[in-house]
């Protein structure tokens, strides 16, 4: 193979590698999750959540595995039924073995529906439910911890409440 042919070969191979990497990145990029992360990064410190009126409820684990983590819920936002990307009704933290809390997701909740945020439909929860609420619509956004079952799934198999055991 001549030098110009080798050069074209390597340029072509490099271009294919860049295109493949871009395609893989595009599949993992979620515009709503990015917007949620940019708008709500202040909650990486749980003190910001408590300063804004959020209070914790126990860590929620799934029956078949995974978890949602500890929800810090803002009762005012929960009652107003407004859906605002910058004011999630719940901020979700995974308890870590060292006692810290790591921000993993937020949850938007409203009783008015069908509801959506930036085109993403909410899930409907009928009553009675395990939360003791009337019927509601909810949307989890896993903006800080990837969820292999989807950015908007309820439970995340990569989240655990195990650090809460024995506390």
C-alpha cells in the first residue's frame, strides 16, 4: 500500500471511530436529564434541599431489587400541582456507607394529568398506594446516576438502601 493510500485508510478509520463514539454518546445523552442536572445541581449538597424546605422520608427499595433512595420532599411543591423543572417535588439521595448522601435523581409529582415535562409523559399512580396519597402522576429523572432501565424509570438497579441497615 502506498503512503497516500495508508493515509486515507487511517483517516477513514479515525473518522469511523469518531462517528461511532458520537453515536454511542448520543444514545446516552438525554436533553431533559441534562436540563434537570443543570437546573438542580444545587441539591448535590443535601443542606441546600433542607434550606429550601425539603424533608426526608425513608429510603425506598424495590420489591425485585434496586431502589429510589431517600426522598427529600417539599410539601409546598407537592400541594401546588405545578410542574417546574427548577422545583422538583422530591430530591432523591442514595445513602452511602460513610453516612453521606449522594444526589441521584429528582421526582416531579402532580395530581393534575395527564402530565408531562418537556414532552416526557409522567407515570400514573392510582390510590390507594404505598405513599398514602390520592391518585397522582410522577416522573423520576435519573440525572446524576445512570439507570440501566431508563432515565425515567421508578427504580434504579444501581441504587441501594443497604447503607441504611443497622442505623
